[in-house]
């Protein structure tokens, strides 16, 4: 039986994609990794770690050391344009499916743990949504770290293409300075137009 952890980042920003990470490993390996002191302790999801801590844990989670013993992960981004066309809920579901498909997971051989209100595709009958799951289940926390670092890197990269908006600082969230930039320059091709319609400066 595989244990699968799923989390998303980027539901609320007014620019950039929504990002999902799917993490999977055999049950026995998960039990072993939960005791590995190199990995973040229980309760430390991406939001409770500094950027440097997130980066260090991200490097370890992506390392050959873990991948060679059966640790798997897949990150999926769904673009701002898709969000504008189909809405954020549809796009989160799409990102979850993309991540699961990348790992070629078999529904009957998986126990899926998801953060918040997330849902896996219906064929995954053995799934559980956990409120604050990124603080209660380490495999969800690991997914949150991988998703956050991946999306932050993308936002920093896009900041070079759209330098007027400070994307490298706020990562697309609707800070006052970001809203002021949109009022001054208008939204870029990387902004979620449906999220920018009713912006205020207060």
C-alpha cells in the first residue's frame, strides 16, 4: 500500500499559477521517514518554515538518497489563464489529477491524505481530507514544502519577465504595493484577470 500526501499552494494570489504537489511512498518507508530527524518535525509545514529552511528541506526531499529508496513526488502548475477560464476550484482539481497521473498511481493500492478541503479523483476510494493536514501528517507537510518552493521559484523567474510588479517579493499575493502596481501599470499577462477586477488600494 502506498501512502500519498497532497497539498496545494497559490489558491489566493492575484498573479501566477496554482500549484499542487503529490508525494507518495510505500507504507513501510513512510513509517521510517517519519522518524528521520533530517526531515521537518511534525507541525512544520511550509508556512511555518523560513525560506532558507524550506529550501534546505526541499533539497533533501528531492535528493537521490530518498528517490533511490522509493520516495516519489510530482509538482503540477495550472496557469493563471486556465484559472481565469475555468475558476480556481476546477484548476486545483486539474493540478491534483496531473500530479497523480505523473506518478502513475493505482487507486486500489493507495491511501490518499489531503490537506484542507482538497479531494482526489473519485476512483481513489481510500482518501481522507484532513483539516490542517499539513500540520498533522508529515507526508502532507512535505508536499506543501515542495509545492511552495517550486511555485516561489517560478514567481521569481517570472519577475524577470514582468519586472514592474515585484513578483519576487510577494509571489503574486495581493499586497498593497502589488495592488498599487496593478493600478499604475495595469495587469500583466501573468495576472489572474478575474481576481484583479475589484482591487482596492486600502
